[in-house]
C-alpha cells in the first residue's frame, strides 16, 4: 500500500515534466486556388523541436489540398493577455529532408507580422510529405503563437 501511495505521488508531482506543446491546426478559408490555414502553438515552457504540422489531426481533411501546394506567405500572431509570449519569436520551417525552407528570428511578441515564405529559397516552397515547424522558448507554459499560412493549390 505504501508503495502504491509513493507511485501515485510521484506521478502527480512529475506530471509537468511530461507536458508538451499543444498544436491546434485548422482550415481558415479557401477560395479557388488559395488555401488559408492556421496552427496555434501553445508552449510547454520550453523550445518546440521540429514538429510535422501535417500530422496534426485538425488538418486531416485538408491533406490532399495542402500536399502539393506551395507556401506563399504567413502571418505570425502572438497570443495576447495571459498567453502573450515573454520574448521575441524565432521560427524555422523545414521539409521531410530536414532542409530549411524558411526561418526568421526576433519577430514581435506584441504584434502580428507578415512574412514572405519564398525569401530564403527564391521560389515558393512546396509542401510534399512533411512541413516541420520549430520555435524558440517563447516563455511560460501556456503562452501562444498562431501562424496563418497562405498556400497556392494547383
């Protein structure tokens, strides 16, 4: 009985060590060849290692449209109020080969900012089988950043 009590106490007090970033991906809108979708990233108090956005359940119905599309621009919108990041935002986007498609550092934690996703490569980056995103430690657990992606779909 004592052993069971110790195990339960250990599990309760170590729960925060198992926390992970939460990613809520969803369709925003679509018009003809333009697809607008978002990923709301909620911090666990650490940096987010490269995570495949296409594996998120909120995009399951959109995968046939997203795969084969091209990234055009994104809008990075920090959380507000209790979920505002404590520091500037750094984002890196990579593909299935861990090749960097786009990255930027020092984005505002107070205001939304637009970014050209073709700046680093020249052409619009294609989305094939993975679209990985990594973020720096933006602050406390619960702090948020939403990234809105605008893609061109053939």
